[in-house]
C-alpha cells in the first residue's frame, strides 16, 4: 500500500473535529465544507452541541455523520442532565454521541456512578452509536484502562475512545492495545477511537496496524474504527495530493 493509499484509508476513518474554545458558527460551516470536499468525505465531524443544528442543515443528505460531545471535557459525575442533553443533541440532528466517562470518580472507586452514566446514555441514544471517552492518559496503569474499558463495554458502549484531547497525554498505542484486548475479550461488536495527539501518517498507521494485528486486517471500518484528531486531516490531504514532504511509515526516522 502506498502512502497515498494509506492516507486515504485513514481519512475515510476520520472524525474531523473542532472542540476548541474558539469554535464558532463560521468555523462549523468551514468544517462541514472540508468534511465533504475532495479528497473526502471523512467519516464524521465532531463538534460542540450548540453547533449540531447548523451542521445538520449544512450537511443535509451528506454521508458525513455528525457527532457531538456530552459531559465534555471534564467528565463530571453528575448524571442528572445526561439523558436530556443527549435527547436535545439527537433532536438537533446528531448521529453519534461521544460521552466522557466520569473517570475521576471511577479511579476513586465509584464504579457505580460510571456504570450508571454509561447505561443512562445508552438508553437515551436509542439507535445512535455511543462512544465512551475513557481519558486514558490520566490513568495510572494498563490495569485501570482495562477495567474502564470493560465497564464501558458492559454498560453498552458502541465505541470506546481514548481521550478528549484536552489533557497532557492523549492517545497512546499502549492504551489502544489494552482497549482492543478488552473489546476482543468481550465478544461484542465494539469499536475503537484513538483520539488526540495524532499528527502524522505514521501515527495513523501505528493504530491501524495494531487493530489489524489484534482484530484482523479487515476489522477497521467506519463502523468499528475512527480517528479523532484536529490536525491530522491536513496532513493526510497533502499526502493524498502528493504535496506533502516525504514521511517514513515504517518506523525508521
């Protein structure tokens, strides 16, 4: 597979994201335009809830899905608004929900509040996919990543996602491997979304290779695998267009 082929594969799995503090209606329109323009379309856009309605009106019948975030980025432990926030987002046109697990509470030993939140979200999502953000960069070890993955899967997650991209450490291959091992052991059709800190084609390749190694070479599709990365789109688009500097994807630098 050429670098251009690999970049196109990764771009088709991308959730093109703007969850910055500077996000705006103008920025949302620009994001929607990029999502459907060549060499796209991407898999989805991921935006703040207040911009979902505008994105829905803009993308209309486009194949690009609209994902939005709930309990983001802090991962609070209050479940009282989860259902209503999800219902409002879906009514505005969201196709997918990315929920931040109350990871601080979970790490402090409050397993039930984490389980309750995911279950509440799952019930509110109906037939819409629920991606549960674990915030793995804040966990002390792989055992805690494994426990959080297992909890989210058991409570109804359709995807487990590494990170919000708002902490010092975001996605890592070690966390992704642990999450994939939990997915495989569950026997459920759950997807993986590495998110945050992915900046190069080599980064994308490392996660695709990992998915292929653990789950099989044909496993990573839009229904089972997404990238969440604000800066990755431009890199991939330049490689596809042949305008990017040469990049090694074989691990040799």
